[in-house]
C-alpha cells in the first residue's frame, strides 16, 4: 500500500519540478517589473548582481533533478530530490525569519506572496513525497509512469489536491486573471506593435511612399503606438509618414497620416480626431 502511494507521487514531483523551472526562467527572461527579483527568495539572500544567476541556478537545478528522475532509477537522484526539498524548507524558514516581506520565488514572480505557513508546509510535504520514492523500485521515471495502473490514480489526485491547498500562488494567479489592467496601463513590447504594423494592409499600401523602412521615431500614447518613417508625397515633397497601431485586440486597427515639414497633414486618411480611452 505504501509503495503504491509513494509511486503515485512521482508524476506530481516531476510536474512541480518542471513548473518551477519554467516559471523561474520566464521570470528572469521577462523581468516584467524592475526590482522584481529583490522581492523573491532565495535571490534576496545574495548581492543584487548575482540575483538573476541565483534564480537560474535554482531553475536548472530543478531541471537536472527532474531529468534525473525521469531517465534514471539511481538512488542518487532520489536522495538529491529529498535533499533539495529539505534544504528548500530550511531556506524558506530563514526567509520568513529574516525577510518576512519577500516571497518564496518557488514559481517565479507569481510566488511574490510573503512566505507563510502554507509555503513552508508545501515544501515539507514535497520532502515527504520525495522520501517516499526511496521505497519504490529502482527504475526510471519513464518506466514507473508507464507501469502505473488505475490503483495509482487516487494517490496522484490526492497529492495534487494537497499541494493545491498549500499553494498561495493559485489565489494569486486567479486574482491576476480576474483583474486586467486597462489598456493604457499594460506593458506592450514595441517590437510586437511593429510586427503588427508590418503585417497590416495599411503598411503594404504605403511602403511605396517610404524612403526608409526603419522608423526614425516612435512613442506611445495611451493605447496607441506611433511610428514615424521618412517618405515622399505624391508631389515628391519630403514628408513624415506616421503610422499608429492600436495595442489591444487580436486584429488591432492601424492608421496612417502624412505630415509635411510645417507640421500640417499632407495626405491623411485615418488618424482619428480623438483617441478612445478604455474604462
């Protein structure tokens, strides 16, 4: 019975390790908010210049353990997973004692909630789950998962439910999904807006008027991103071709206007007189 329960926790542990790896790497690469890593453990325990490296070390450490469990049945990887979660429990305890304002960073930026009993309880449960793997046959994770039957399903479901109950990140993720910032306040990569512009029919119909395909200026106003290109009017006079890309929606509006050296429109077809503002 105990062996069946322990074996059922293998896919749960693999899922948690993989999710932790992806979330940490995504947080470092994306860095959606300046100073984010200063509020996530264990990055806060090292000097600022090493925080990204520490987060990546943790991420690739989890990836190494997950791959080891998956392809090998050697006891080394099982003991390493036990040690990893045991050390994580100690680190979270230290974070809660020394820096009660920071999150555990277990799943990247979504784990910014200050470390509490639930986060500590989760690492303790994960330590116990990984210790249970020592009771299972020494076969690779692939073989163990392939050999699972319906008798293992209750153990897998129970493990997931316990971890879900001990994960404050779920409430944080739901809150983020329920609250969506107005378009004017959302971050939007200028390169994405430029890609939307160059895939539009407005761009294709005006490229003949451009003397360069690289913008000379770009800025954002509310929900619009503007790009300025040097061009020529129908009369051959130099003009600025101004494109405006709306930053919301799957098929955003694209507008264009031509502006002369005196700042007046030379040929304009579609820049609206007033720009809509979302509530």
